[in-house]
C-alpha cells in the first residue's frame, strides 16, 4: 500500500476574492498560507466538473502561499455552493443568480483589531456580528475600503523602518539594508495573527472580498512621509522600498496575487496601480489606488488620470457605480478648512489635517481633488450612470452620509463606521466634526454639499463600530443601511 500523503498545515485561509462575472459564471479565487513544503490537494467545487489545481504564488520564511482559481456556474437564483478538499475541510459561499441584484457589505478597518490568536476572537472585532448578519442578508460581496492591516502595529515591529521614518536626516541617504524584508516579515506575521481568528476566518472564507489599501495599511509614519513628499524629493529613494514592501504585501493579501501575475480585475496593473474594477450587470464597482503615485501635490499621476477616463467609460452602460476611495472624497466643510489652511502655518495645517483624517482635498492636493470631482461629475452627466462614493469613517470612527448637488449632479458619499470597537470616548476631533457636519459647504462653484440628519433620531454622525449593508433593485437604485450592533436605530438611505 502506498504511504498516505502528508496533509498540509493551514496557517491562514481560505480567503475568498471576487474576480468578476462573465456571462453565466461567477469567478473567484481562494488563497491559503500553508506551513511547510507539502503541496495541497486539488480543490473540489460544487458545479465545477473538474478539480481545481493549486497555483503557487510565493514562499516567505517557509510559509507557502497557494491560490485556487475557479468559475462557478450561475443559476436563475442564488445558490449555496460548497468548496473544499476531498478529505479535508469544506466551506460555503453564496453565488448570485443571473437575475439577482448585488448585495454588499462595506466595511473599514477589519485589521485594526489588536492581536488575535487562532482559537479566539478579539472582543474588538465585529466578525461574529457580521457573519451572523450574513445568515439573513446573504451578502454576495465584502467590500473592504482600507485598514485590512494595522500599519502602526506593523511599523512598531519593524525597528529599521521606524528608525528611518522618525529621523528625517536618514531619509536623505539610501535605504537601510534589509529594511524592506523586515517590514514585509512584520506585516506577514501580523496578517496571520489578526485574520486567523475563528469568526474572521469563517467570514473571509464565506464572502468573496474586494479590498483596497489606504493610509491605515501603511501606518501613520509611512503614510505621512510618503504623502507629504515633494515631486522629485530625494527622500523618495529611502521611502520607496518601504512603500513597495507594504504594497507587495497588500497585493498578496488584499488582491490575492503577485506583481508578475495580476488578475484581470487589476485594471491598471501594467502601469503599476492596484485599482480594481468590476461590472455586475447594471451596477459597477471601482476601487481606486490613491497611494502608489501620491505626493504632497497629487493624488494620481498623469498616466493614472488617462487610465481613469478609460475605466469610467467601461461603466457607461451601468445605472449605478460605487467608487471606493479609502479616505473620503467629500468631507464636511472641506472648503472652509482649505481657506483656514491657507491662513495658518504649514506645520499647524498639516497637524490639523492629520487629526481630522486622510483628507484627499488637503491644500496641496486641492487641484487634483477638484479634478477628480469634475471628472466623475462629467462622466455621470454624460452617461447617466449615478455615482456613489464609499469611504472610511469620519473623525473617531463615525459613520455618516453626505450629498453633493449642483449642475444636474447628485452624488452621495457614504462613510463606513470603523469595524472595530475601540472603547474610547469621543475626543476633540468628534466635537469639532459635529458642527462641521451641520454646516453646508460649497466645494465647487454652484455645488452644495451637506450631511442630512437621519430620520430615526436626527443624528448626522453615527457613533459606534459597524458596517454598511448595500443592495440594488431593478431600477438601479441603491439601498443602504448602517449596521451598528448594539444600536437599535434603523439608519437607511435610498439613492
């Protein structure tokens, strides 16, 4: 009798990624991190005739990363599909029917939950609440708008990177040897700890994700240094290896791919951007990469701007497009803060903006921010495709909604509450955000931005951890609901 093949030890996974729909098929990928050199068996998927072979992506410190790519046939209605190993664990995923309308959960900060062991759920995470709600809502997609990893925690575990970023004089020279590898190792270890908790693992294996990175994934030190650098700044030589290390990890865990073999949903991969796009019937989803080419004066490079116009044209046949921006594209009293910013010293202005969060419309990048709004507005008017922006929360993790109107345009901004329970009381940022939320703003000529109160209780800012549930109807209308476990209010908006 032939000896039985050794079973691989699963350190992380499966993590499901959405790859898009193609006619009557729903494309998915499942990522595993295994301990040791044993190749996993082929994956078996309901409705898929042939077994799905593993594809090796990379090895890092004896931990092997494998991926399985498969397309599930779609019926007329939603189908519960089981996938897994012939003699091992199995998992379930909901595949939408050809006549189903997309149902999504949008969240921010799934990795900002402290350390979690593989057999315990950290009390800071809302994974148990999300998977429980999934039983009733039956989400097709999990849109993660940033913060899948705690960049500050990763940086604290990388002594060389932290030393470089805290000493401005060191940035003028070449990068320290081994700093990128040290940062990559710290991030890899962190991802294994935070996402291997039982509830997190169950959710990530059951709902396909679309993820993007933002400043939280880089950490405040790296995000601040990278986004404040000037064009051609000599410090870029020392900062770029750090950014590329984080970006490599982001591509691995948040898109389930490596640089030399990107999936088709990474629309700008040939030009170095991690932007992802999907057309789901008459609905669209576009997650922008606003960090790879960012500096103190721009959000996107000119190459990216030309790509953006082409990407938007792919949604011309859609009724509704959700654009995921990480940091809010529209913020309360943005014009007021920009006018205030021009009247105070740069150092104080930068500190204020940092306290209020990642404002894409900050003084130096205001021209790029305005260009973004005009580009989106022009496309929406020209095509008739309504655009809704989804982003992280406002100050201190508050969820909210805002709307920009003017010139025949109505564009809503959804702020996803932070997905973790911090236990912190509202600080001065929250007290400042309250009056700003009440005050209407005019970010563009003949345009008005405001944050209407919720009918439930008149609140504009929703305190507490949670996420946003979204669903479309036959008219392309988007129905949103802010889910705040522990808060009995019903906070909804039809767009």
